[in-house]
């Protein structure tokens, strides 16, 4: 009997604890959701900084490529077109060469004929177009008259034009 009394008392205690006793009803506050309207983003006006155009210094020495300055008209092209014309007024037979490697000195002009882009013989006028590497800014035209091979005529062309058009090397 002792065991049954202890079991009964234990069960009753558990039941009373499980029910939680009596009492009035209590209301649990319901959570209130606060909805915040997103603030309109502030649009900042872009600041336009106008930098003065720097003139490139052809003799400048730069430490990095970030320091290089190029004219706005400079195009990153490898070559340009050059219209070459020679107006042979006397209609003399001649041999014409257009070359890139030459030296001007006190004794005249010395031409490296291995650097010639054009070599042709003519009996009258000549007109043609050459494709020239973009790093070539000076060319020489050597005109050798076949009746006077000891005295060639030299004409020098300087690329001083910033243009998208075909450049011209005309000799009269």
C-alpha cells in the first residue's frame, strides 16, 4: 500500500502542476508591426570637371604610361594613307624612290635605299597612294633622271597634318 499511496500522490501532484492552477484570463499583447516608408534617395548631381587640354611635350620623359599625354586629334591607328604625286613637267625618264630612312647633312642628303616604300621608273607624271606606318613623319623622294644620274633631286615631306583625310606628298 505504501507504494500505491506514493504513486497516487505523485500523480496528483503532477496533474496539478500540469494544469497550472486556475485563475482569470490574461490577454497577451499582440505585437504591432511598424512599417517604415523608405526614404527617397537623394540624387546628387554629377560634378563635371573640365580639365584644360594639355599640349603633349615630344621631348618629355615619363616614368609610367599613366603620365603620357596625347593630343585629342591623335588616332591610335597603325598606318595612314599618303597620296604621292610627281609632276614631270619636262617628261624626262626618271626613277623615283620614296624612302623613310635618310639623313640631312652639310654634304646633302644620304638615303638608305633599303628603306624605300616606293621604287618606280616613270616617263611622265606619277600618281599613287602609299600606306605609311604611323610612326613615319618624314619621308624623302629621290628623283634620278636617267639622262643625268650623277645629280639626283631630293624632296622632303613632313607629316605636320592632324587630319583623317588622305595626306599628300606632291612634287612639281
